[in-house]
């Protein structure tokens, strides 16, 4: 069949949309339909919008531009509100600011921002003679990302690390948004930056000789991190020293806290392996610490000649064991922290004289600190019943203080040092919220929503005092629920613009995350994935029943795998929600998971299922948002994406919107806003650009529940 009639049909649709705009009655674009047959388990399936995958096809670009034009026309009346929200949000942010300096060897490192500049400036100052921070010492700028970003529409910093002799910086950058990082070095004495040393770099670490760098690169098609390299900076020649050939596994290199070992983690969803090499012997061979064993997940740190192994062997929520360097096999393990069914052991941070353990229970993070000389333990306590706490980065192995970040949905992000001997916590910095923010005017609490199978779903809630519990309040319900990534009850400056207008904000900690332990993840993956969607719907029903809101006041939001959640629950219960913001949504599940050549697909079989197996195929197809769109009344929907997204390809949201336009039976808005300039899975890279996007999305959601100023 000739493509010419189809091309003309597409152009007619675009002309129609343009004429509609001219008449001030916007007409949504109608993407052309082209037959595309696939055979799935013997069944012929036609996907009429498959052609939108053709990224270089001018008709694809024209269609996406038409969607943006339509969205702009449909939201033109929101522009003053969006601009006002942007000024309001920006007005609460201290634009010229400094992070808390952190010591690494002879220097203190920090980042700072300047008003009017999109990106941070990475800097350091030499420590004083006593090892303290000297604010009067000469500042050395390591990377000025504003200078680096000149002439670019996107700049992402992948990572940076300074050599042991303090003379060389290695760093990686992405200028496309596709998470495709190039590796560079900078001579910190001369200021000279190298040409790119490698491409598609996903992790890197120094050897202790300040000459050799180890780095991992990804496959140029699947984006799987599969190759480990050793680079001699004197010769400039990288040497490939390891290839992970199993497509279920990805590779990552890092250095232990005491800087004595390089560790290579090789992980699939359910099976992990670690290899190690002394940093003082960069030309040596990596040794396997424990061979991979199906279902065994473990990671490793080193302290004072002993391996500390966090393992799930006979321990669903992990336990901590120690093992000698020479014989780290299970026969020589000694239990250090036993398994507990109600506590998830998330990680450890070893110091010369102390050990910090990060744990999670009942959806909340905890720290315990052991004095390794006495064997005594202390708990780091926190003042609120709903909060978020995470390690804040303490590079010095000999440090007596452990740095952590504390916040809640009403308490701004706060940086603390905890004296590990006494347990005393010292506040170093709390993010300043300008404009007279008063946390006492807001309330945060924990609710438990009953799921249909008897599980209790934790909900983190925040609202401004005075909100009435009579169903009249608008409410934004957010969730993610995949990959075992738990969502924390963190603070957000932009969120204040919702709260101040009477909107309640709720995080539903649904199954698929790890808020309630590893079992919480297991119960929301593979052939139990429906629990994720049911938990969200049951949480929404609970909030309506308890009169926190009403169906016509309930807005929902999720991104990436949370966008899959948005698509699934909207198909299942379109009557329950007033409006939906679906960001970079993974909605075309079957086409993506049936195509092993696409980035990230094969490695995710263990999370979603392998659709080449009929049982998994049938289960996934039953919830795939794109495949379950139907003729029905849908809520208002805003879909946001980026043309250069590497995690969820742009065509997934584009196809979803195009297909839904042919099926929805009501006049509620359906909008696609896609960034055509370089941008990534997280959107724009510049802080002001990102905030403008946030202001637009906030204005749209508020407008859907009748709040227009």
C-alpha cells in the first residue's frame, strides 16, 4: 500500500487542528492510523498507532508538535495562573545558596547556586590545619555547570569523583536527556579538561594510585550496563576486563567506604553477585565474592579486614553477617544482625569505630548506631510520627559523626550530624523557605487504608489547618508502587501552593514498593501486580468514604511506572477520579515487553513477567493501559513526556493519547505536553525550567477542581 494517502490524511488532521485554533475552538489532533500486525501467541493484533515509533519520520514530529499546539490552545486561559504560581514557588526558594560542606581528605566539598543561574557550581576549599572547614580558604571551582551548559538545551551531571591525590577530577555528562553519559577528566591544578574518554558510561571509581579509573558502559541499543573497563590515564587506553552476557543482569562499580576495595555489583531483580579487587592493586583480577545463586541477593562493605554482607539468604528482609576476607562463603558467616520479619534492613555505613544501620518498618526509616569497641547500640530518634530520613553522605571513614537528612511533609529538608558516641544530633542546615513559612499551620499524619484482601495500606497525609472533613476539600493522591522503590514522606516547596489553596496531599504507599518490607514488593510484582492497582483504588475509595474528599474533587498523579499505575486505575475506575496527571507513563506494556531490542526490556522480565510465556502474557495484557482503553467516559487527563526520554520512550504516551482520542465518550480534556527540545525522563535539567513545568502542572490540576487563582 502506498503511504501517500496516509501521509495526506495526517496532514489533513493537522490542518484541521490549525483551522480549529484559528476559530478559537481547538480541535484535537487526529493521528493517522496505519495497519501494523503482530502475532502474539498465535493471535494477530493490529496496532494502528505503531508508526509513532518512527522518531525520524517528519509526520511523527508534526503530530507531536500539533499535540503541543493543541495543549497550548486548550490551556491558554491558565497561562496567567501558571505564571503566578511560578513566581509564588520561586519566591519561596533561596536562589543563592550553599550546601553543607563535606570533608573528603584534605578538602571540604560543596555545591552552591546563584540567583538567575540554572545549574549549581561544584566547588571545594582546603581544610584548615585542624581539619575543620575554613570559609576564608580559596575556593576552587571544580565544575561550573552554567558555563558547561552554554549553548546547550540540556545538561545532566552523571557523577564526579576526585582522585586520592586530590589532583584529578573524573566526571560524566549527558547533553541529550537520553542518559547517555560521556566520561571526562579535569586536571585540578591546570584546569584542563580532557576530550571524552568513553561514552555511555553509567558508573565509575578510582583506584588508589590516582592513575587508573574503572568504569562501566552500557549497550548502545538496550542500555544495559554490561561492560567493565580499566582506564590507564597515563596511556589513555581503556581495557575491557569484564562482560556480563546475561541480559537479565546489569553491572555497577563502586568503592568501599574505607576506600580499600573496588566492588563490582552484578544484579538482576532477584539475584545479585559481587566481585572485588584491592584498590592498591588496580592491575589485578576481580574475584567473585559469592557466586550468583538464583534468588540470593547480597551486597558487601568492608571494615577492618572483615566483609560485612547484607544477605537475604533465609532472611526475606535481609540480615547482616560478617565473613573473613579469605573465606567469605556461608560456612564462615557470623550473624551480626539477625533477620526480623517486621524490619527491613536497607543498608549499612561502616566507620572505623562505629557502624550505622539503616532500617525501615511500618513505612518509616530508622537508624541504629553501634560503637564497635563496646558493642553497644543507640537509636537515632525523630520528633514526628510521619517523616523521611536518609543517610546524608559521610565520606570520611574515620569520622566520629554520621550525617543524615531529615524532613517531613511539614518540616523542610534538614541536614544533621549525629555524634556517634553520644547520639547527640546537631542541626547544620535547614532549607530556608522564604515568605514567612510557618510549619505550625500545616498538619501531617499517617492513615491506614483497608485493601480488599485485608492488607493495610499506609497513607502519608499533609494539609493546611482549617481543611474541612466533609468531602468538600480537593485532594491530590500520588503513588508509584514498583521495583521495590518506597516513597518517602518528604517536604516540597512547590507543594505549598496546593496546600495553601486548601488541597490535601496524600502519598499512597501501595504494594510494589518496599515500605512494609520486601514482601510488600513481592506482593506487587509479576503475577501479583494487580495488588498495586487495587491498593490505589482502595485507598482512593477510603479517602472518599472518610470524607477527606469526593470523587469530583479527587486528582491523581504518578510518573514512569507510576504512569502505568495512572493508566491502569483510570481504565478500571474512571468514575473515581476527577483528573489525572500521568508523567512519562509506561502505558504501552505489551508492545514494549514483547520487543527485547528496546532499552531495559529484558532486564525487567523479573519485575513484570516475560510475555513470551503465555500465563505472564495474559496477566500483563489484562492490565496494560494502552491495550485496555475502551469506549467510556474518562476523567480529565494531562500526559507529560519528553521526546528524548530514555526510560519510557516518547511513543508510549503519544500512542496512548492518540488511541484514547478515538475512544473516550465525553468532553473532558485529554492533553499531551511533550518536550521536543532535549530533556530527559525527569524533564528539563535547568532548575528554573523544571519549576516552570511544575507550575504549569500544578495550575492544570488546581483548575480541574475549580481553583483558578
